[in-house]
C-alpha cells in the first residue's frame, strides 16, 4: 500500500514565479492495484511519482509505504522496494556495458555489492530464456553493449532490470511515450505480464488514453494538482475512451488551449 | 638504449598514476585535480620513510592507503558538502601542498644511498648480473600487478557499480545503492594508485620535491586519452592495458621533444602542447551522425 497524505508542494517559493502544484493532495494505492494516471502537461503526474520515489521532497505532508512513514527516507533506500522505468529508455540501463553485465548488475539489487564476481556465466541461459519471449532478438546479443540497442530494446531491458529482483511497487513514468506504436505495444504487454506475474502494485503515467483504459484496474485523471476522476474495477471497465476524452477536452478548454 | 630504458621506466611509473586518472576521468567522469597533490604526497611519505631506514616494501601499501584517504576526502567534500567536482579537487590539491611540506619537513628531501625497493640486499643479490635492467624489471612487475588488480576489481560487483555510476548514475539509485558512496570509493582507489605511483617515482629518482606534482594530472589525462583513442579499435586489448601503453608513449613523445633540442625548462610547455595536440587529434570526427538516439 502506498499513501500520500496532505501533500503540499510549491515550485519556486518566494519568487514571482511561485506556483502551487499540490495543496492538501491525498492519494492512496491499495495492494495489487494497477493505476493508470492521465492528465495534461503540468497537472502533477510526474511530480507525484517523484514525491513517491523521493526524487523531490514535498514541502509538507506524509508518504506512507505499507503503513510505514518513508517521508524522510532517501531516494535510494525507498527504491529497494520500488522499481521505476522512465520515459527516456537510456535512463534505465548502462549504455557502455553489455546486456549480460546490465542484467547481472540488476539481479544483485538488494544484496551486497561486494568483491564477488558480478557476471556469472552460468546465468547465461537463464537470461536468454528471459529475453527470448520478447521477440526483440536480444537473446543472441548478450555480449552487445546496451548503447548499441534501439530505444524499444533498451526500454524492454530497463523494464526487465527494474523488476528482476523481488520488489513490491512498480512506477512507470510514460515508459512507452518515446517508442514507436509496435514497440510500445510489446513493452505494454511485457509490463502487463510482469505486473500480473509478480503481483506488483503499479502506478503508470501515460498520455495514451487507450493504454490507460485497456491496462490496469484503476484510472485517475489529474488536473492542476487535483484528482478529478477516479474509477476502479467494474466502473473503470465500463468507462469509454470518448468519455475520458470528453473530460480531457473540458479541462483543456478551461485552461484556454 | 639508455634513453629507451629511461622512457620505459618513467612511462611505467606514471602508468600507475594514469590508471588512477583513468578511473576518475573515464569511468567516474570526474575531473579530479587531487592528483596533483596526492602524487607528491606519495613521494613525500616515501622519502621520509626511506630516510628513516624503514623497510622500503612498506612504503607501497602505506602510500596507497594514504592516497586512498585523500581521495576519500575529495569525495566527501564533493558528495556530502555538495561542492562541484572540479572545485573539490582544487581545494584538496591546494591543501595537500602544505600537507606535503609538513610531511617532508622541507621543500626538498633527497634519499641518495638509502635502501629502496630498487636498491637493497635482496634485489642486488638476486638480479646481480643484470644491474642495468634491475629498475625496469621491478617497475614493470609492480605496474602489471596494479593493472591486473584493477582489472580484477572492475569485474567484481563493487567494481561494476563503479563503472555504472559514471555511465548512468540514475541506475545506481534504482539499484538501491547510495551513488555518493560509489563515487567516494572510486576516488579513493584512484588516488591510492596515484600516491603509489608517486612512491615509486620518489624511489627511482631518489628525491622528493614539493613541486614535483605540478602537471601530474595533465600527464595522466594525456596518457589516458592517447591510450584509449589509439587502441579503440583493438578490442582484445583491455582499456587498462591501453592506458599503460599510452603512458609509455606519452613519455616517449616528451623524450623525443627533448632530444630534438628543447631544454628541460621547456618541459611543461611541451607537456601542454602535446596534451592539446592529443585532445584535438583524439576527438571523434564523425559527430554529425549520432548513433544513440
């Protein structure tokens, strides 16, 4: 369970550009929920993820993970239970290291990074079996540097790497936005499969309304730091793209664009 | 032949320092100027220990540890006090000048006719017949051992983190590891190697001079850039080996310039000019086609 309680967040406080993003923002994700988050630019989606992960600090309020207060926990400590995939495929992998090295590094998350050898040649086949179902040809490229892969291949790697070890939460920050439609589809299916298999509680920010409705069991729409739509379960299944789009247009017109 | 041996000797000694610079500059992407202070610090500690008659073999681990401590301080200044990387190095370099003077007690400390790693009863007895090659053999051994130890370390889990932090430090955070700590470890190992290099240099030259560190980082950078850009295509060669060869080549270039009639007072100018030439020539020309999107 993840919970944001009474979050306040100001940008550029004390200047003429002061902007209040969150004023008493509350959000709760139950175990096993897969929440799709939609909303216009600047609505606070990514800020919300950053506050959850600890990349930025909230000005006030409380963040709870499984009931434990993690408000003052540093980002790297929080991420021991959280996997995160970014919009930019190169943020989730090490470009100058091979696929084998990247996977070995990721597999050790949560254990000590000591003076033992990192790459275990015996794991080769396991990694190949893991990569084969993706149909991206990665299983034959274990010794290729990740920097030489395409964005879609790298994003699939990033997704695998962030979920290789036992984690509880998965944070997806527009992780298919930089990919072509076909690769995006592959990555979405992979996401769905991993989330279901590992029973991860997930939050996915996306601009693709179809993905938001098709995947996951809860949808929220954000606007100016507030949640203006929140449907789960049966209610969400009955929701139609046109309805969401209609609401989306309304808030956009309100803003004057 | 004598010139060749001397180039090889100096190149191999500086190669250990270049391995340290390789860690900071290439792996960590951290322009570490601490090197200009930690190199003579190794020399100062060595000169004092040797002049007191302490077993010269002890100077090696002591200098490495002292260098590591100094590197750690640079890291702490950068990570904990959030001072910019270049400035953290400059602060440490400046402070170390005084520290080195304090360690040695004066600006110049010769150690002629003392027992060193190159000149002791054991070595003289064992390598008696080949007195001319004694020094280079010992230097070669130490450099190669350092190189292989570094290779080994970079393949461990801890070493792999080090390689990852320069590549993409987000991933370190994602792996639930404190990226600041990884940087501090990297700086410690790098400066340990640099001080070790200074230690061997002092024993080969048989003196310590407080100004001997000036320009060390430039020599290190030049060696790394020569090595990595010349041997980029040869994948069999490990990067660390390229750096060692780069260091020898660099010393060769300097020796060549001097044999062409330049004086030793021109040395720093030659160093700077060579470094500029290497930087410009080493740049990739094909920047217009960007491979990674």
